[in-house]
């Protein structure tokens, strides 16, 4: 999936949707890390702030948790 940098939907929300879909499909597995911010930046040609904001959306939705010094990890859904 790709990001439409000129689309009406903010880029961070597009990325959050992509990551959410990857979690729900099982491509990103519970207990495993979400791609790092540098990887997201390179893969989607976005800024660090945009990548971090997308991950924050998933943290707020309780799909991902931040482990200080380690990264963001997919958590089990209830």
C-alpha cells in the first residue's frame, strides 16, 4: 500500500490505516515490533514526526504499546 502525499487524508492517518490493516491481517504479529520510525520514514518517504504521529494513533487505539528504549510492539486484542 502507498501513501498519497497530495490526498485529502492526512499522511499520518493514511499510515496509521496501513499499519492497522497489517496488524489485523496478521502481517504484523502480536508481540513483534512495528517497523521502526527510520524504516517507516524510508519506506513511505515521510518525516519522523509523521511516522511517530501514526504510531501514536495506534497506541491510542490500544493496538500497539511503546517499550521505552526498544520501540513499538503489537499487543493482543481483546
